């Protein structure tokens, strides 16, 4: 069993920090693979976004969610009880949110790297911004993400509906 740093008589160069000690002893013995995956996803996200507080990160990644609103004029800002959500559901939400953030970044980069899209067709816009392959993927797998790409490229709603139907 690893020794905790600060233990008398132990070489400090070979000691683990408190976090490493807990991860090595408790983490390896009690956590299931889904717990490890959730923690690794959170760690990776927080490493990329050190300016975010932990509470912000778990909310941004979809671990915590607001209750669904039935009337958009009266939004409900009460947190939904996630007690019965499976670890797999939480992993799915985290991965989807990360994918959503990455999509937003790629779309913004594609648009900002293009001088002008004025007077171009939808296919030309997708090609010029480097988003054609990504759009084709999401057209088949996630209409919401595909719609976001088209809206970002200033495609009108009527055309978006025709393209995605």
C-alpha cells in the first residue's frame, strides 16, 4: 500500500500527495469503471478550463440539470433530481456536452478563418469553412448539431428545414 506523504521516517521523494494517496488506495479499490470514467472526463475538462469552478463544470457538462420547462414564458430554474440517473446516462450527457462545446469551437474557427460567405451557396459555405464533412456526419447522426452549423452559416430557416428533412 502506498505511503501518505508526511508520514514519519518515509523518504519524501517517494511519497504520494494526499490526493494521489486517496486515488491510489480508495479509488483503485472501490470505484467502478463508470465512476473512473466520469472523474477522468471531469479532470480533462477542468484541465482545459481551469478558470471554472467545480460547480460550474459539473453543471456545464450536464451532470446537474434544470427541470424541464413546459411553458417557455415561465422558465423553471429548479435543479432536477438526478438521484436515479445511471452512471451511463451521466457519462452520455458529459460526452455530449463536450462534443457540443467542440462543435461550437470548430464552427467559430471555420467561420472566422473565412473572409466572406456573402453570395455563396450552402455547399460553398460548408466547404469554405471546412465544415462539410462535419455537417454530413451530423446530418445523419444529430439533426440539432447539423442545424446549429447551418444557422451559424446564416442559412435561412426554410432552407434548413428542407436540407434536414
